[in-house]
C-alpha cells in the first residue's frame, strides 16, 4: 500500500502480501538465475545463530523501506522525515546501532531494532495521509518514454 501511494516499484524486489506467510521475491541474481523467495516470518523460537532465511528477508525489506525513504525525501527535500536512520542492515538510534538480523544478536537488541523499524513505518503512514494519491492511467501513455503517466487524485473522506 505504501509503494502504491508513492507510485514506486521496488528495485530488485517484489513484496508478496500473503497474510502471516508473506514473503519477498528477490529479483537480484547474485549467484544464479533463480529468483529467491524470502519468508517474512520465522519458525517461532530464538536460535543463537538466528534464522538465515528470515534475516535475508529482513535485509531485503529494509532495502525496500530505504527506497521508500528516498522517494519521500524527493517530496520533502532538506528535512529528516524518519525518527531513526536506516543503513543496509542497521537502524541507528542516537548513538546506538541495532542490527535487524537475528543472527548473533540478543533478543532485546533485535526487539529494539524491530521497534525502531515499526516507528519509522508509523511515521511514513502518517506522512502518506497528507499526500495525494498517485495512480496510473492505463489509457494515457506518455509519448516520449513509453511509461504510463501518473495522475493525482485527492482522497475524499
């Protein structure tokens, strides 16, 4: 929904909402031509070496969310929009860095990283409620680039 409201497609990933079994398709072909499906859910327990598939999915999700942040910065240049900075697999809270991976992380620090990520998401949702809705017109292609021309509709409540 966030990507639709901003009118963006994620580079390298496709988010697949599937209830409690949602996943991310990694379209980046690093070592093979196989498209990888990364589960956004875990097996339930805490393991000292984490859950590698979930860790990869969380890093992919963070990459998508960083793309959302970049798009928002285009709308609001020169302002810090989100309360916590995000870098690849870390969330920065003042002077502390929290890994979003479970691997070699304590349950408390991982929980703090997820809390910071959720607060960033909450802020983005708040910002999106103030922006107009961006939709794609299917019958009005742009002549020069071949892409669809976005139109803006305001949400009436």
